[in-house]
C-alpha cells in the first residue's frame, strides 16, 4: 500500500475509496465545473470583456519603450526602413515624428498618465493573506478578487471578480449542503461530520479556480501568443525569422516538459486534502466528546491524536509545495534558456546594425510571451490539479444517492386512519436482516408502544413510516395507499420523529422550537412545552423561551433536553408522532405527566413510542413486541401478561418484572 492509500480510520476512505484521478476523469470534472458558469454568465461575460480591455497597455508598452530608448535617449531619427511599427501604433508615431526628444518625452508622459488613470500600474487585488494550506486559502478564494489593471477599470474588474467568485463558490457550496441534507439516514449514520464540513467549507471554494483555469487562462494565453506572433511577423519577419521559429518551438517544449507531471501533482494534492479532512474529523470528534474525554482521563491521548493528524496534514502539504516548486523550475528553466537566446540573437543584430537597442525591449517581451505560453499552459494544467482534487471530493458527495421521489409525486391528504405494514421486510446493504414478514396495523387515535430487546428492529420499523428507510420486501400503506406513491415532503409533513439523541441547536429555546414549525404562535409553543413538561424549567430560566442554549443544548440537563425535544415534536402538530425513548431520562413524576399528555394527544393522532421502561409501556393502548426482526406479540399490557406463552411476558419476567433501561 502506498502512502496515499490510507486506511478508513485515517482518511475516511469508507466514503471515498478511490483517491486517484485519471486524466479522463479530470477532463470530466472540468466539464462539470464549467457547467456552473451558466448560472453567472452575465458576470462572467463582464469579466471576459474587462480582461480583453486589459490587453491594451500590453500592445502599447513595447513600442513606447522602443521610442524611449531610440528616439529620446539615443536621439536617433525615426527610420521606417529598419523596423516598421505595427499599423495601430503608426498614428502615434506620425504624431511625434517631427518632435524634439524632450517633446516626445513630454507626449509619452501624457500618454502614460492617461493610461495610468484608466488602466493603472500593475495589478489591483484584495489585500487578503491567503495562508499556505488548502483550508486557509479557501477563505480567500471565497471573496478574493483582483485585476491586471489598477486604475478605474481595475477597480471595476476587481469588484466584478469578487462578485463572480462569491456567486460561484456560494452557489456550489449551497448545492453541496443541500445534497448532504437529503442523504439517506443510513448514509448519514455512516459518515463523519468533520469530512463533510471540510468538503463544504474548504473544497467547494475551488470551483471558480477550475472554471478560470480552463476558460480565461488558456484563452488569454492563446490571445497573447497570437498578438505576439502578429507583431513579430508585422515588424520583424524580414530581419528575425529565426527568432520567431525558436520562440514557437519553446512553446510546445515547455508544455510537454510540464504537462506529464500532472498525475503526480494531482495525487499529492488529493492526498493532502484527505489528510486535511482527517484533521478536521479528529478535531470535530474530540470537541463533540469532551465530556467523555475528560471523564476517562483521555485528554493527553486526544491531544496526541489531533497532533498526529495535524502533523501528517502539514507534511503532506509540504509535498504539494515542493512539487509545485519542482514543476515551476522545469518550466522556467526553459523560459530562461529562451531569454538567453533572445539576448544573444538581438545583441548580435544590434552590433550588425540591423536592429536598434530599442528593438531589444520589444523582442524580449514578444519572445517571452510566445515561449512563456507553453510554460503557462503547462502550469495551468499542473496548478489545476489541486483544484480538481477539491471539486472531485465535492462531486463525489453530489453523486451519492440521495432521497428522491422516483415514483411518488402525489400529495398526501390529512391522515385519517393510520399505517399498515403488509409483509414488510428490511435488509441492509451488507446483507443483515433487520425486519422480516411484518404484518401490523397502527391506527390514528392510539398510543402504541414498540418494545423489544436491543437489536430487535424497533427503530428500523419506526424509520419505515417516514421513509427514512425503504422496505426491501412488502409495502407500507398510509390510509390504504402505498406510501411510495407520495412525495417525501408530503409524507413527512404529517409525521414528526423525535430521536433518542437530543438534537438541539446553539440558539434560543424559541428558535429551536420554531425549527419544527416556523408559523407556530406563542400559545402553540407554550402548550407544547406544558404537554412535554418543559415549561416547568423554562419559566425558571432568566430569559424564558428566549434563553440561549449552549452547544447541543449542554446548558440543560439530559432530562430537560429530552423534554424540549419532545415539545419540538409536539409543536409541529402532525398526524403521526414518533418518540424514540422519550422517558429514558425523566423522573417518575415527569414521566407520568408526559404519558398522560401523550394519551390525550393520541385522541387526534397516532402516537408511537419506542420504550423500555414498564411504567411507560403499560399505559399504551397497544404494545407491539419485536424480537429478531419479527412481530411476536401485539396487545395491551394486561392481555399479553395474561398469556402464558407470550414472548412479551417472558421479556418482562427476565427483567425481573419491570422493564429497565436498555442494555
């Protein structure tokens, strides 16, 4: 195994098992990336137009340099027989032809200030420190902007560029996040949060770079070559044809010397980003479990784990930097050889009297434009490898299977009767059987408890109702219709699922409750909180419902968080309410009050409770006992306990007469 093929524990290869990118895949990634330009075509057209205008100073500068050397410094007369000026520049030459050297200098100074006002001197960019690693560079990529101009047009182009970057990056990042929110529940359970964060925050901003690398960069490189060839052919074809051919030869030579290294650079970039994601994973996992780390005395071990991941990330990024230095050296060595050749060639022509010293400033620039284009095109492909590695990680998530309504598009009317399971079976992708031959009817107006030993399939059965899982056998009916006929949105609009984990946002209590139903009134919120027994502690808080919670609601006790999550499910006011272990962390008094409230709430809805505690179970209208993925018993507590052969009764008796906490 190579150093780039790391284990899943290091780089989360459970989800991205092929870090290698072939050239064919690289071009497909480019094509997909360019498709996003359609969403910002107006801004992109403005950027192209402004970039075209920025070429104007480059057309003028070589010839003003020639006049400055020959006619101002050396005070030679204009001689069209030696090297003719290009047609677009001849009006200016005719204008200054009969002027004295100082008058020419004054005129050129006025031209310089005019160009300076419009185009500026040098490039204009946003002064943001990019850092040296992929993560910190991504923040600059989001809002960075620049221009080859720094005058009035430069300021305009910079603003256009910033807006274009933001639109592309934010749109791409938002689409990715939207896809993540639609991943199947099983995929979410299997995937690491840190890796997802890294892809959203640090990989997505590389999309603009890919788009520019394969549109603007090669376009203007080629335009520059064509302009340089035109100027050389127009003015120097008679005196320096050899120079034109040598400059042209340097272009493919530089490209061929650098382009083959792309796969190597791409592999290093991909490895660097994978190690960066591993670091984010380690930090996210450590921060999410600080209480466990401290209670087990694992602070030093966790510090060493993060240090190891972080050190590996930095080491792999150093590989990226060294690779770029090596590739750049090859390209610019060829350019350096071209500079030496042009210097010797032009110097000999000046000595022979065929050219003037001013021609040197023109030819060195034109030759470097042509020869450097090969280096530029090769480096475009090389430098794009890191960007392709980033967008490939994003597209991998975008291509993952998400919850889609392949057949179900109908809107579900308000549920009146309930849910029926007909011969339902569920098998996980790894072949494990979770449920088998489920025949069950759950009716509106009931409080139903789903009971069974650990691993019996209780949560899997509940997940089938809102279609978090899809049955592999049989079907689930809602009011007599296969739920596959309904859209996810329509179905889930009538089902509230309160998970066993306490999923609270780092916001106010009110905001957490409104997440379930943004249109809920204060009366609705207070009623839900009283039903869940949450109002009791909320009223004691300094700011009541507007009290800000800590990370994951850690400013509350476990029982308080549980009651708040139940209240959020009640605020949604749906026809089906599913509660996973709602009373596990409640004291007996609060539990009794909650169960009474749930029985009251069940009059107009179907309430399903997954529970172990006998005090909760025995008050249900019906109990569904699961064992090894199959329904063994259905009935009330008294009915099932009266049956000597009841599997439910044996389960209760094994618990010592009362169902305890889950093991």
